[in-house]
């Protein structure tokens, strides 16, 4: 039996919002083609309202996810890597089509993406020790700085690196307890939408990551202006859009991660993407004084 | 025999400071007139006496200063860290040596009590330079990778509430990291920054490394917008902070913003009450409440409200308002007529919206800008005075029933700079502290500062941290 | 019986009710308390205010000698000094009292009888307080019989630290009764109670039991009166009066040697309990060398010259 004799079953690609797989409330779709221009799928063309719903879902998930133990978050991120490892073939095919890579090149990209999840899984319970700590203040006070997630982060995923880049921007956001509204690569959203299916089966609470497909400009504007979004990653915006969104983001002083000029997602990620969406909270408490000074605590 | 114990006037001597009749801009190591020839007067808020006439920087002066800082950058950033460190140590020592002079100057120009400039501002200024001096040759070990690079020229705009301390918060880490600086002090408090220029001279700091541009908002805006500026650091209002965030959009300028706040000071029924009262007083009346991290919202558990308010009112009645140079003065002058008008208007709004206003019997001097310590009871989340930053000695008192409600109310704000927790129960402190969306949480204390302790806000209180290892990041290309 | 004893009948009904009450008092944050005391210590008291404070402080001194080597001669000299602190200036106020051991009361009284300078006597097996109750009561009665106007008793710190609050309470009550008309100062030995929470509890315990004064220390242990523990006790008497209407005095003792220190304590009184306590009926200093420093400072204010130890009396 030759493969070509069987008509394959096509997947209807849907958004991933609040742990569910809705279509766009607008009912709109757009065509996605492979690198050579061959039709691949009709995907939801998300609207402002989809963005709004995604923010609601992300906000709702924030308390639980940020309140989970770092160990628990690490387990969940590692589970994502496990789930992805088992679906490498699927993602390699999607990435190959999306980015015009050979099968073996695409396989390497997917493996790097799996490894990226593992890298960030390990960071969840270490970042506080690296960027936080006790401060030796000149007085009888215990003083501790700890990093905390900033809240809901809107992420414009990279346009070119549809999967490794995508994972490289999502994982650091959620590793530290933020929740994310991700706008997938406009031209190559299929790996992102499929990632939603992996996340849904990885013990990640619904709403922690929400994936929208559509136009970066159309979705970026309401997200950048949204008063209940705490930060925005502009990686997937071109210079003009990035500037426009950074201006809109100033309305509630979002933390803004500007696009890098030529991001190399294969390189060592460092800490920058983790710390970009962290707040530092510093807590003081009197210690009292002991002993000979005569102080009674 | 029980006659009142009247404290005789105990004024700090003004003769330790010699204020010149006029000052220029400090650019490239020299005092110079403004290009436009403009000057403005700086007055003592407690008497309205004109202290000096100061050159007013304009856009052209910003150009000159940024150019000077750029020229100085190459050498300064190339100096071995240990050498930069020694300059900063020198500055710290000179500040210590001249601390009485600078304290009196700051009190004159700002209106805050000498008790505060002497015991808080100046010691912290010196400590800040000491702290960052030590980082200058240890940047490789600060956790930002090997050989982290400075950004270049830092444009820094500081407020009038802690003029010299905010200068220290800005300049010390900038220089330690190898940047050069153009700093604009606030128009109502330019003098201590100009005296600092003299400290730099005494320290032998190379010309152009620090440039001081007294002036108004237009000079600040020109500095922030200047193409030659690589880093913008601003402390001030949230409205201006947002304008700056828009201004720098699309550039490579790194920005840190320390903005407004509406700090919740939460008192539980098991609090150490006498210390809580002190913490509330420190929280809102330190520096006349003109503090971004002030505990301006008192959230008191309903079950101890009466007891606490009685104690608080009794305590407020002992506050001594008057001559800021008097060593026994607790409450000094409001910094400017403009600020006084803003405070008065918001307090009037509080009354108009139905909150109950109370102040201790308190005679206000006839000259100068004064506002009596004030508290409002019966305030709810819906009142303007529970939401807007007043930046004055006005406390809004709200109640809560449970810890959850306290946290919800505390977090129900556009701001997220500071918060206080008063309870003897350790687990409650840790639980509540972890839920508060604020950059600094003081538990069983309030308004404590230290150069090693990162300071900065969540939400619309700004971003970035000043102080500690965290404060270096703002001045490094990382 | 003092008003307070009946007002707190429920509280003192049993060991457990008393414990619940004392442990229900608001906690004390040590750093905050000490910071407040230190901050008040920065008040600058000059010229007329200083003159007022010095005279007030002199008038508040319980001029004290509590040595094994005390003799009638030594006590007479001290009493003479209390009556006439500065022979060069008869306008100098007298001290509030002379404080001695019970067997020296008669010697002091012989000098002071008829004056407004009181004789205070330590009692109850001072300073350790380690004796049976009947011994302590006999000690007290001896002192009163010899003419003591005031009794400075020590509490049983062992019982307090063991949590036997009712025992401490009942002992104070018994001593109060034995003191008769003499005013009772209750010494907590704050240095041995060690924590500020304990000092607050002891303060309320003492006041409920009928103390006329609460007093920090015996002067015989390492840590005696401090600004912080005195501030804490001033808060207690302030709150006790607000709750019961009964005013109780405060006496820091031990370690206060200079005018500067004494003035700091008066600032604490002024800004914590208030001016109602600025009177030697309600506030005392347990001290000895303090007096000469106050006198030298007083001479300095009067003459503009710094004085020296040869210009005040050695007693």
C-alpha cells in the first residue's frame, strides 16, 4: 500500500486559550502556506476580542501559577519537554514546512526546542537564588530580596523562528510564574498552535499560556494598551510596530522587552529573558538585638 | 510644679554653609552661564527667602553637557575599576566631612527638618557612595557576566524631596559602572547638587564625568530626548514617567523609572501597637509625607481601629512643626507653593467626598509653605484620597476585617511601590508579604533605606531597581 | 484597697486568667522601641529648657546608697546633701528622697524629719528577693516602723520567669498592705526579665497589684535603667491611667549618671506619659553620682563657666 493512496486527515488548527481550543470569536481565518507557497491550513485570524479573552484567561491563571512552588513549575516545564520529545516527528514536519528546512535541519531545531524546555525547567527553582538574596543592611534588620513574576505578559513571538524561537520566548516567561498571551508567527503559526496541544497535555494549568494566531499589528495594539497586561515582549514586532507598541505600553508602564536586532535562538539564552519579566520585592523585618548591649528583644 | 516642659529654640547654625548669590551650570568641570542667559531663584520654603539665583539650563546647555559627558566617557570607562572606585570613595569621605554643611544647605533649600537631613539624608548619601565605590572594581563578579560594559552617557532627572540622596542614588552606580553623567536637579532644590559639583572638584574627579544642569522640566525633557544619551534614569511623578517611557520608545536607551506610590500600611489586631503608631507616623510624616514610598493609606483591622486611632492622634499631638533648622522640629515646610496647593486641593477633595478630617492643634508659621499633619478617617477605596498620591502629610485611614481583605485592598491600586505589615505573627507577615504587589515591604518597621537594599516599584510605580547589586544592572549593558 | 485591685478582679481570679491577660497585652517590637527611645534622645534641650530640666531632675532624685559598707555617718552625709545639694546656691532644689536599706532608715530620718525630703527604703530581701514571704513582710514592716515614707520592693523574678504570675501578684499585694501609708515602688529588675514583652507584662502586673511606682532595677545587675525600658514603662503607666483613671509613677534606677542622660529621660516622660508625670510625685531617678553632674551643669548655666568636681560636695 503506497502512502499516497490514502487521503490524509487534515487538522483544523485552533487557538489555545484558557486551556481550551476555541476558534476566533470573529469567525475569521487566513491561509497559511509553506515556505514554497503551498497551502497548509486555514488558521484563526484572531481579533481584539480574542486578545481580550486571552488576557482574562491569563490573569485568572496567574494567582495559581505564580503561587505554585518553583519545584512544581519545574516539573510541569519538564513534562512539556517529555511530551514534546514524543511528538518530535510531527513538529519536525511542521517546522520543515514552515521554515523551509530539510527534515534533518528541522529535527535539530525541534530537539533544541525540547532542550530549551529542559533548560528553563531547571531554572524555576534556581533563579531566586541567583538574582535574589539577603542584603546586609546597616542596622538590626533582616532584609531579603526575592524575584517575583510581573504578571500577565503579552508575547509577540518571533516571525522567523517559528518553533525554537517560540519556545525560547514562552518558556522563560512562565518559568518564573508569569502567565502569557502569545501571538504566534504570523506567517508560520502552525508549530505554535500545535504547541498548544502539547501544553494542554503537560499538566500546565489552563490559561498559563494562551496562543493566538493572526496579525502581530492587529493583536499587538490591544495587548500593548491593555491595562491588565503587565509586560510585553516585542520580539516579533518590526521596528515601526515595536515603537508604536512601546508607546502604547507606556500607558500603564508595562515592562517592555524590545526586539533584538538579530536574535540567535540557537545561542545560550542567558538570564536576560528570565529577568526581563521579574520584579524584585525586598522585605524588611527588625531582628532585635541580643545579649551584652542590654537590649531585650 | 507640673509646668509644661517647653523646649527652647535649638537652631542649627546656618553659618556652616556659605551660599553664593548666584550659581552657574556645572559643565565639563566648570561653572558656566546658561547659553540663553536665563536664571531662576531658589527660595527657602520655610521663609520664602531667596537663597540664590541659579542658571537655568536649556536645550543648548543640554547639548554642551552631553557632549562633555561623551568626551569624558572614553577615558572614564577605560579607567581600571579600582581607580574609579577610589574616586567614589573620595567622594563618600568628602560628603562625610562636609555633612553638616550639606545638611543645613539641604534643609534650607528643601524645607525638611535638620533632624532628617542630619540623621537620614546625609548619612545615606555617604553610605551610597561608599557602597557603589566598592562595586567599581568588582563588576566581573556582580552576576552580569564577564566584563560587563557601561552604557555611555546617563541622563538623570531627580526630584526635590531628597535632592542630594536622589543624586547619590543616581550618580554613584552610574560612575561605578563606568558611565558619565548629566544630572538635572529639581527647579526648587538645585543647591545641594551644585555643592556636589564642588565635592567632585575636591575629589579631583576628571572633568565632564559629572555635569549638573539646574533647570525646569523642559531641560529634563531635552536631556531625556537627547540622542547622545544612552541611559535615562528618572525619579518623579508617574505622569512624567509615562511621558519618558513614550519618549524613549523605539530607541536603544535603557530606562529606569522610580515613580509615584500609594503605600498601604496594614495594621493587624495583634500588632505591636506602640511601634505600629511610630511606624505609621514615620510612614506618612517623614519628610512631610513628600515621599514616593510613604505609607499614605493606613489599613487598620476594624477590631483595633478605635484603640489605634486614639493612640495615633495622641502621638500626632506631640509632633513639633516649625523652623526646619531647629533640631527639635519633626515637621518642616512643604517644598513649594505649588506642592502646597496640590496637597490642599486633595485634602479638600477628601472632605468634600465625605471623609472626616482631623489635625492636631498646630500653629502654622505665617511665612513659608506649611501644612498641618492631617488624617482622614472613614475613607473607603472609592475616595480620591485613597487612590491618588497626595505627596504630603495626609494619611487616609481605611479598615479591613480579614487578611485577605487587607491584601485585596492594599493591592487595589495603580501603584505598587511600598507596603507595611504590622503583626506579631510571623507566618502572617510572610504570607501577606508574598501576596503584596509592592517592591518594598516593611514588616514591623517602615521607611527604612539602605544602599544594599534594592528599591523600586511594581506596576505604575515604575521599573528597575536602585540600590544593591540590582541597582548596577541599570547602568550596565546587560 | 486601691481602685485598680477591684477593677481587675476578673483578671486576678486565677493563675490562668492572669496569664491570659498578661499574654494578651500588645507585643513589643524591640527595634522599634529602641529606635523611638533613641530618636527622643536626639531632642536638643537648651538654655531655659535645660535649666528647667536640671532643676526638675534634681528634684526627682532618690539619692541612693545601698552598700554593705553603709554606716549611719554615710547616710547622714547623704541626707544632708539631699537637703542642701549645692552649698553655693541655696535655691537649688532638694532631692525627692534618700534611698537606703531598712536598717539605715532611722539614721536618714533623723536628718530629714520635718523636711519635704522623703526617706525611701528598699525591702523584701533586696536585691535578690530570695527569701520567704514572711521575711520580706517583716523587712517591710521594719522599714515602715523606722519611719520610711516609701518602700522599694523587688518582685520575685524567679516566680515571674517561671510563669507564676499570681504568686508575684499576691506578694506585691501583701507588701503593699504591709507598707501601710508608705508609697510602694515595685522593682522589676528589668535586666533579669530580659525581654520587653516581660517588662510590659510586669508593669501591668505591678500596677494591677497596687504599685504606686514601677521601677526598673535595683542597680545591682549588669543592665539597669535604659531609655528603652523606661519608655516602655512610661507607655504602661500612660495606658493604665487611660484605662483605669489611676496614675502610677515611674522610677528608672541605675546607670543614669549624667545630666545629658537625665534630660533624655525627662524628654521620654514629656513626650510619652505627658506633663502630668513631670513632677517628683510621679517620676524619680534612682541615682547617686547623677546629682553632682546636674549640680555642675546647673552652675555652668548660672555662671557661664564649666564647673569642676571640687565645686560640688563629696558625700
